[in-house]
């Protein structure tokens, strides 16, 4: 409703993980550099953790868009609630291949053969798994075994595991110590501070085509930071409804009262 009123080309606060809207805060920049370093140096396992809504998936999509398609083949798994056999078949599908074997050992051999072929052709293979906190022990063990596939000079597969903070607790379990020893790069996304929240809001409005309008007042930003705890997804939700409130008032300025109205509308969610 408010998009045309504010002269915006797009809705600025959608909650979809659009990499074009990614705001590279210091914590996001640090995480991105860790990902690039881990892949460039072929570290094997890389772990990225962060609170729900902190932007892990958006950052990952940005990272995928930045890597060289001529050098990397990428397999992305967004829903890891699968079996070990389904994992192997999904990896093959993501790499543009068909899982022809019916047995797990046969699928592992097929994956190994395909990875070897890609490596010989000058490709590096990257497996990215989102929502890694949902991986079962059996799946994590299967990933560890896949990470053992190698030539005399390099690993055949590099793996990025992205998960919520509880994934760190899962990895600390004694039965996963072999996997834990293989994780050489671990980075964590942290919530935005008040200044970064202000920059985040301005960035998204600018990316949507806004030129200083709509404008969020200092008190509106303070309130958004406090109630969102610096979590980008929650910021988007509050800002979207606050903009609607300002639009209803036919105002180009989003004030504290608009944020308060937005919070009342979404009061069923826990912001405390």
C-alpha cells in the first residue's frame, strides 16, 4: 500500500533472504571474510552460527553470488531433515547428476567419482547446509565421512554448516569430537547495535529506491533497536508495519508513535 506513496521501486522490508538488500555490518563482513578464507584455503569444514533472523541465509546467498562459477560447483541444502541416503542423492541432484545407485555405499562411490571428475576438470566443490542444528548424529557422521574423500593433495569436498546458536552445543557433544576436530573455521553473526540498526534501515530504504524518504526519527530507531534486539528479521517486521502506520497518517516521517502502533499489531510475538 505504501510503496507508491513513498516512491519506492520495491518493498524495503520484506523478510525474504534477498542478497541485494544485504547490509554488511561489521559482524556480517567478518563472517563473509571467514567464509571466503575457509574456501580459498580449502579448510574442509566451516561453521557459521547466529540467532534466528540474523541473516545467515541472506549472507550465504550473497556469498554464493560472489564466488566464481567457473571455479566452484555449489550444492545447497536448505532442509536437512532427511536420511543419509537422501543426503547423498540431494548432493548429486544439486550437482546436476542423478543418483543411480540404490545402496548408500553405491551412492558414496558415485559421489566420490563425480567429485574426482570435477576436481580433475579444475572445479572445487562446495556443499552448504542451512539449518544445521536439525542434522541428526547419523547425518553429521555421514558428512564427516564425506569430508574424508580426498586426493593426495586436497579434499574433494568443502562443507559449510549454518545453524542457530544451539548447533554449537550439539557439536560440543563427545560423540562428535571427530567431526569437531575437522572444523577449522568457525564464525558467528551477532545482532546489530543501535547505530547499525539505523544504518540498516537507511540502507534498505535506499536499496528500494528511497532518497531520504521515508525517514525514521531517532526515537523511532531507538525503539526499534530495543524491541528487535538488533535482529534483522524482526527489524523488518516492525519497520514494515511502522511504515504502514506513517502512510495512513500521510506522513513521510516514521515516528515513535508509528513504531508503537506496529508493535501493538504484532504483539502476539515476543519482543521482550
